[in-house]
C-alpha cells in the first residue's frame, strides 16, 4: 500500500527534480497529482515512464491526500500550504516561509530525523536552504565526535539556485561574450554573472550581511545546535548546477584530519573523495545528478586550536532541495504514516 502524493510547482526546476527522485527511489505511490499555477496549467511533466498533466493549484482539493511536496515559492505557499494542512495533507515545503517557525520542524534527515515528530503542530515540515542542507550533513558527524564551537563558511553557489531565470541569464551572457554585437545586461543578478562572481545572494540586511548568509546561521542553529557560532559569506558563481563551500571549523575537543576523514567516510549522506594529489577532490560538475554530499580537502587549520578546513560540494537541486524533500517524505512515511 502506497501514498497519495501531490507535487506543487511541478513545472519548475525543483518540482521536476522532485518527480525524478520520487521515481528513481521508487517511493511507494498509489496516486500522484502534479500542480502548477494557471499560466502553466496543462503543461506535461515526466514521472518515471509516465507523462502527467498539471492541474490548477488554486482550485485543487487536498482532502484525502497524504502529503504534498511544495516547490512554489513563499507567496503561493503562504496561501495554499495552510489549506492543504487543514485538509489533513502533510506539507513538505521547499520555500523559506516556515523555516524559522518554532512550530514547524526544519529537517535534514541525516542530521535531525527525530524532529519529524513535531510535524503535527502545523501539519507542515520545512525543507532548509540549499547551502545549509549540504553543510550540516558534513558537520553533523564531526559535531557528534568533537563538539563544534564555530563555523566560518564561504559559499560558491550556482545560478540554478536562482531558478531558471538565473540559468538562462548565465547562458545568454556567456554566448554574448563571444558575440560583442549582442549585449545581455543583468536582470536576474545585480551584475554580470558570466565570467564573474557576485558576493551577493538575496537582500541586504541592516547588519551588512545578506539574507542568504543570515539563513545559513539561523538554520544551522535550528537543525544542528543553537550553541554553534556561524558566520557566512555567500557568493554566486558562473556554474549552472552544484554548490560548493569552503568550511572552517573550530572544535571544543582535538580532532585530527585522519580521524575526521574516517568519520566522514562512514557518515550517512556523505561521500569522501580526498586524495592529496592532482584531481583528488570533487568539483561541482562532478556532483550533478548525484545524491551524496561530497567532502574533500580535509586538513588541519594551524592558526587555531582544534581547527579543521574542508571543501563540500553537492547538487543544490537535489540534496539542496528536491532530494531532501523526498527524504523527508520517506522519513514521514517510515516514522509516522507507515503505509508503504
């Protein structure tokens, strides 16, 4: 016996990836509905060997459906997620709307699976920010061993994190570099993204940090440990898919790089690729389409006591969004609904 599953936002990058992963992982589904806004109504999307037509999110009746994976942004989520939850359908939301709500669990299954039991307060579960998700997967096993005091992270985030418009802008600007007759001014980003990097993701806050940087701080504390100090610099880079992070970690207890490697090698969701030789590390292009969070360049930081550096790479459309949402659905099924 399987579940009745809804995917809202099925025509977007993340929604399509959710459908791909549900099929790949053979999630137990008896019936599936794919929803979109009225402008995309009737658009066909793939689910395994099937082709599905989208229905109207605004008029859909969630009564009798078990769970809904939302990938529609904060605006539509604010309108429709409470309606789905009130109808008894558990919402797994990919937007930022509910991440900081005390009554909504923020879940990365490899890190805080037990928090799933808090879903019943609102019938909503939040999916974290893409850059946070991969980082906490790498940090969790190390934190369990030596207790993390402080994290300094610099991210190198792909344009797919800004949606299809971001990917299109990189593509068009890259072509324009070789065709000087045609100019493609920035519209999605604040400056040219092709052959450039932009130290600005989301809006600026009064503190001087961007909201993306604030998200990493707040979400890491909620998911992993509120005592950890986190500071982030988030940068958009001209890569289509795959976020990278350079992470500096200060621990309460000594932890050498060899033991850290051993821990990460056995950690759930982590793939350690770390040879101290040319090419003995993972880059974004190699992680596309993969489930794992990859860790490389594990080494000790001689400038602080009990410090390590590492390099972390993951497919942001997968672990950073769609895969994590499906893993939450799997967790919800195995721990709570127990149909499949």
